[in-house]
């Protein structure tokens, strides 16, 4: 029996305060507040940029390369610079820690994600990510086959759905649905297979293209309409299937099937694990995911560690202006620690910022940058980490799982929760001790979602999460001790119709790369990198949607391009 299945078997047998009612007992005081992202810092930067007159720099610093932005793309760029033998660089990050949407935190001493919480086992298209996982000791070749460390693969049971008053295994509504629903499940699985045979889908998406080649024509046809329109055109109208597909889009893209393109809806399944109707066999290795109590923060912490040790990571530093000249680049940045402006000078700069921010700070921006900023839209997200002092009493059905989703979640944009304690190696603590439930809301399809996120108090969001999760867990309010809410005003790019086609045409030319010091598959990458003479742009935004594989690969390519300069 594999270790993670053994653990599943065992498992199956101060800021503010608000008073919330308990069940059959006196109300308790729930503490909490906003955490993780300093939204005021970001808004202050926005206001300063709008004012136009920036303070003069107090100090001038120099490096060979400047990286603006410390999310996954910026960290990947730093790693590829180091692999190429370039150590004289500085990475400037707005927040107090690097990692962007893939950072981790803790509540009550228990590690939990502040954003992205898993990484699917990457296929061969994501070879840069595969190399990273090998470097981190997460995968190794055993008897000629790649094997992933069982401690870091998601323990079973992996996911369950609260449907018709009880928990069921898996996220596709199955129990109690009519035969017509099952028939549409099977037909949709065939449609995904058919789309894959017509033109290959890949993760990252650039692998389905090539040097000088944009998105395949079959993909462009799907990209021209919404997923909802395509489903209606194909005769898919079952409410259970449509709910699941809408959930899947909101989970990966931040907005539902009426907003995202049909290309994005098909890509969600075809580029990774496919779609399997009940009873169909599935390749378990393709559906495995890597996860940790702190989510993908486990990875970004390890990417950031050598940069902290080497002094290249400069956190609490807001990039104000990037000016490209004939002989170099100047980057003005506000150091929140010293309350002063620093000027960085370098031959080259990697702009690993979201496109909307890059368009604001790059002086005389290239046409492809302003064009992308005009086409892109971003989904706001909310992550509520709920500390509970003891395990919850479940309603009937499937055993407690890592990923827990509510069918027709009553909270706008609600996506359910993951249990930060699910990956613990100490099963006694998992069964009896406190844990943290991480509840997600994608607000890309919610009217005025970004405005609400900025204006509503933390109690509003904590109350909504508790209300939703009290349906399957009536004792939640008696167990909850603290809720910390993390807000992302521009969490991810939404792949709206036409966007994938447009973005695939940017940066598709092959760039010269110095490869002498690189190894394995990193020697022959083709990575589309939007660039000028001295600026290389890297962010998942350039793929038109946001996942780890896209951000990491784009950052890796930009680092190689800067090193080759």
C-alpha cells in the first residue's frame, strides 16, 4: 500500500474581532483581519504613478540585470540567470516576501496557502518545470522511470463534493443524477478527445505552437467564442455538467463559462488529464498533484532562499519607473523600509510584472505592451484561512478529503476549501488537533467584485465563508477561532474570447540563447519572450491565463534571453 493511501485509510477511520453565533451555545469571539497582501501599498504606488512627479533617487545602484517583480515568473528568471552563470542581478518585489500568488503563510502556527495550493504532476511539455522538480528532490529516475516523492503527492482521498445533502467522492456530480446526465458526461469526454486529436493542446500552451507560428487554426476557432456558446452549439445543456464546467473555469481562470473562451474551457482538460465520465478508466499518474500545507509557497520559498542568501532579493520595494536607453536601463524603485527612492542601472531588465502594471511603469512602452494591456482583464480573488481548534463533524458520505467543494456554493464565486492539515505526516494531529481550512472565492464573474474586495471589511468575507461552509459543517462556528483574509485585486488574467489568439502572436520569434552552461532539456527551449533591445517581459499574463507552468516557463525564457544579451 502506498504511503499516501495508508494515511488516507487512517484519516478515514490581532487585529479585529467580530461576535458570531454558535450552535446551541453562547456566541464566541472570532478574531481575524486582512493578511498576506498590503493592498494599501499597492494603491499608494498607483496614486504616485498617477501624480506623475516622482521623487528624486536618494541612491544609485548597479547590477548586470534587474528583475522587476518577484512572483513565480520573476523567481524563475532569477533561477535561469543563476544557471547561466549570472549572479550580479537584483530582484525587486513589492511585498514583504516573494512568490506572488504562490505564497504561503500560517495561522495559529499552522502553515497554509495564501493563494495557489497545488501543482499538477507536469507532463513532458513542461520540461522546465520537470527539471525544477528534479532539482528540488521531488522527482527522480528509478529503474528507468520517473518517480515522484510520495510525501509530496496529494494524499488520498484527494477530492469530494457536497451534493444533495451528503459528501460524494470526486467533484463530478454522480449520485442521484439521471441517465441523461451520465450520457452528456460521456459525450463531453468524447468532445474533449476529438478536440485533442484535431490539434494538440499542451501545458504550457506555447508547446502547441512553434517558432514563428501562432495558435493552431482549430484552437483559434474555439478561441473565437465563449465556452458557454460552444457548449450550447454542441447541445450540452445538462445542469450538472454545466455546473462542473463553470466551477472548473472559475477555479483555473477566475471567471465562469459565460466569460472565458471555448479554447480555455477545452484547454483546462485537454492540456492535462482529460475529462473522464464515471466508469471510464483514467491514468492516475496524469491526475496526481503535488501539494503542501503552505501550498505552492513550498516551491517559491525554495526558489527565493538562494536569492535572500546572496543578497539579490529586495522585498518591500515598489518599481516606479523603467526607462530603456540606448546604453542601458534605469529602474527607479521606492524602498518602503528606508522610505526613499533608489535608482538601479543595468544593461538589461526583466519585467516580470503583471501587464497592467508593466504598462504603467515602462516609459515609452512598446506597442505590444500597450496592446496587451488594453486586451487583458483580470479576476479578483479572495482567500480566507479559517483556523479551527478541533476537527469538524461531517455530514454523511465520503471521508474527509484535501479538496472539498460545495455544489451550487451560496457564496458568490465560492470554490470550496482545502484542508491544510491533510498533508501532515503525524496522523494523530490530523485526527484530533487544530487545522486551517483555506476557502477560495473567484470574483471574476461577480459584478463589482474588485470594488467590493477593496471596500468590504474582513468580517464580510469571513462571514460569507463561514456561512457557506456551515452547510456541510454545522459545528464550524463553534470550532473557528480566527479568520485571516487575503485579497488579490488582479489575481489572474481571464482568457476571454480572442485573447489566446492575440497573445500567441506576441514574442513568437526565436531568440538567441547562450546555452553553454545549461543542462538537459534547458539547452533547447523555444520560449516566446516579448522583448525590446534591453527589456524582456515575463509573466503568466503573456499566456493569457494564469497557472504555475506558464509563469515559470515564461520567466525561465526571459532569464535565458537576458543572460544571452
